[in-house]
């Protein structure tokens, strides 16, 4: 699974790198670096608007709440979506068909079992930031307000991540962003083929402090390498 991650790009950097054309619904926020992003928090995602043909950058709540959910607590269980069966599972099939997004990140954390303890590791790309394959949803609150949420798709771990954890988030190659967002037509099988492990040789992993275990700790020291 992917239960914590980081992102350090500014709003302007994201607009340039991901070719954002749609103006934000509200004044563009000054995105601060996040070193310990946790479920239920607001995070930047990129979406495609088929009506305008443009990309938007929005802050959505992490933890997917399907449109048919009775309450929003289901989102606590849907922070991740397994790639296998994603086009058939009731919680994800509608979003997979119509509401795919890019979840922006600089790295992610996983925990390795070592005896009775778990050692956290930071996992990043050797060159540049990354984005995860995501799905997003609209859910109407009892008060009539719209809540927009997202989930991160996971796949089997590559050779780098496997000794730490058996799954990892799907990291999309930039060449596949347009297809995943829906800017180019694609069949379900073509989309599912993108949900594969990222090449291990392009990634690195290192142990970090157990301070990352608490989402209250969200500072640069959380992501620094730990000498074991």
C-alpha cells in the first residue's frame, strides 16, 4: 500500500511541468513542501476537463469516497486501489472509466518488518519528482456540499521495493500522462497496462527516522537518511 508520501513542488513548478491550463477555482495557494502527507489531508492532483480540453490543478482530500457512499468514513479505507480488478470493483470502476488523475509526489514511504519492529524507508526517483496514477470522485454531503476525494493506485513491488514491502504506488511515465488523464482515447486494457511497477534501476531507497510514523511530524528532518 501507500500510506504516506512527500511533495515539494511549488504551484508554479507544477503548472509548468504538468502543463496546467485551467485557472484554479480559488486563488492559487502557496503550496508548502510536505514531508509526511497522510490520509484525509488535502493534496495537489492534476485532472483533465474534457469540456474545455484543459488540465486543472486542484486540492483534493486523500481517501476516495464513492458517489454512492452513505457517509465519508469509507474514504479512510480507500486511500489505495489495487490495480488488479480496478475496472470491476464497485468502489473504483466508475472513477477508472471517467475520473482518472495524477497525484503529485516527490517520494513515498514504506515500512520494512525487522523482528518486532518496522523500519520506515523513503523511496524516491533518482532524477526528479514523480506522479502516481490516481482516481478521483465527487460526493455530496448531507448538507448539500460537494466533497472531492482521490485514491492512489498500487501494484506489485519492483525489485527495489520488494524487500521492504510487497506493493508500491503506480508511478506513471510522463509519456503516459495524456492517455491516463483521458486526453487521448484508450481502451480499458490499454489503461490497465500502464498500472505496472516502475523500473527499479531508476529509483533509490533509504531508511529514515521513525518520526515519520506520526503525521504530526511534517518537517525536512523526517525525510533525511538515517544511519543504521
